[in-house]
């Protein structure tokens, strides 16, 4: 096997949560370009259908499963549908997320619960459900989408719930990697810095001083710059990597 072949995902099935926009959409397309068939999860049926067509245009098979991930029964149903449609799940990309900017003393219980339930609890439920399937098959790769917010405190905006949730995702990644390694499952994470998506207003002048000028590379990333790392961690090229949190931030966390 050549070096480039180790990055190939031919005929593997990847389930990508939150795949209908932003980073998740880029991840789904990148996985398909690497040869994977993709189960697209989201809540927007029209966006999911459009992405399905784009993946199929690449010569891969795409399936759509819709539903809210903060409900455990929905998670179980979504995973069951993904397995029914695809036959099995080789790769899980836990991407779905939410962020609310608010000072700690002003964060409401509903805001806290929404962010933690979306970023952490739903990821935990999805990992449990897909992990059981992978343990039975003695194979699988899980890639969690963390953030540099799990390593630093962002500024000028305050976002305590998001920061706490991403720090927990990083540690959960390590915990699952340690526990499931003997079952042939690798669990890794990527921790992106500031990326231009609907969720991150990188073009807003009020943030430029802190988000852009404080970074050694003096710029933000595009989703296409994060996607190759996800493909790498999902593939055999990363066969000896598990429990790793791979930082992709233009050097932001160096200072």
C-alpha cells in the first residue's frame, strides 16, 4: 500500500452529524472525495437533499437521516436508520454544535442546557450508540469536532458554556480512545481555531483585533482547510493515532 492509498476511504460508510452546513458540509464532501459513502445528518431536509446530490455527483452513495440530536430516542433512531440504509458505520464524525455568546452571570439555564446538550450530551449519546455497533464489529474510527475554545478562553466575547463543552469533548475523546482501543476503535478530535462559517462571524470588525490580528498567520481558515485533517484521522493514515486532539488554528494557541 502506498502512502497516498492509506488516506483512501473507498467503500467505507461515514455518518456526519450536522452535515447540512458549515464545517459538517465540508467534512461530508471531503470524505466522499476520499471514497467514502456518507450518511448526512441534519435538520434541514432541503439542504440535506442538495448535499446528497453533490456527493452522488462525486460517484459515491449518500443517505439522509433527519432529526434533533438532543433527544436520546432520536439519536437511537438516527443511528438505526443509518445502519439500515448503509449496512454498517465505519466512521462517525461528531460535528453538530451550538454556541451562545453571553457573560457568565447572564447565561440562563436554557442557554446553558442548549449548548451542553448539543455539544456534549448529544455527542456522548451518538458515540455510545455508534460505539456499541463498532465494538460488535471490532473496527471503527470516531472523529469529534472540538475547538481551541476547549483550551483557551476566547475574547472579546464570553461563551462559558461553549468553552466548557469543548473542553469536555476533548477529555471524552481521550476517555473513549483508552477504553475502546482493545476493540479496534480509534477516537480522535480536531480542535479548529477561527473558521469562516455561519456560526463564526469572523468578518465582523469588532472581532478582528482578537480573532485575526492575535493569530500568527493573521487570518481565519476556511472549512476546506480543516477537512483534510478529518479525512486523515478517519483513515488508515492515522492507524496509530488515538486519543489525539489535533489543533488547526493558524498558530493561535501559541500565544
